[in-house]
C-alpha cells in the first residue's frame, strides 16, 4: 500500500487508540490515497451509471472508522483489514438500498478480476457475494477473512498472512479453497 512508513502509521494508530485526536488528523492524509486506490479498484468494474464514487466510499469508511478509536489496532495491516471490511459493508448496504428501490433489478455488480488470479465469473452481484461470504464465514472464518483482505483490501499474500497472524502458505491454501467454494456458490 502507500508510501508512508509502516511504523509511522502504526504509531499514529496507537496514539489515536490512546485518545490523541491529533493522531487521527495526522493519520488520515497518510492512508487516504491507499483507501482511494482500493475504492477505485472496486468501482472501476461497476455497471455504467453507478452513482457511488470512490471519494464518497472512502469518506463513508472514515465516518464509520471514527467511532472505532478504541479498537485495539495492532498495526497498519490490521487497520486496512478493518477498512476493507467496512467497505464491504458499505457496498452491501448500498446494493440493498438500490435493490429495494428497483424491487430486485439493477443490483450492483463487482468484478472479481480485481482479485489476483480469480477464475470466478466476470461480474458478481455484491449481495450474492455478501451472502456467499456470510455462509463461508460460518464454515471457515479464516477463509472468509482471506477473501476480504485479498479482494476487498487488495492485500498481498504476505500482508494477509500478517493481518491474520498465519503463514503465507496457509493464506495461499485458504485463498485457493475459498475461490473454488465461492465459484460453486455463485454459479449455482
């Protein structure tokens, strides 16, 4: 992710967690471009005329993160993992709102090609993806987290392993298994 020193972001997260409001003010400029990059990647594969913009998505993530001051931030990767999960929730909420407005038509589609080496369908209904991820979470929570971190946060295998406190080989194995499971779920 971005150019800011890893230790600086972690330090600011810890200071923010300890109640230093100025730490949040210093943190936002350091992570903003990375968050926008992730948001742009999602939204670049949306249907034409999609009304949610990357800046709005990042701003919504920010609004939901502010109350998380007292979260136990372990490091920069943990922060981006939580931001990715929040982005997923925002996109699902947005899709549900659009879905209810159109009574089932015009659901948001996300391209899964943004995730590395994905052999899933070119576009997937974000509501169907969320439902599938919720089922996957019940079966194997770690595989669900791997999908969230790699797809939603755009983390590498190494960063995903760090965030989950596991090995890179476990991340690769979980990613392969989760992709196959999601392909079956979303195709069926």
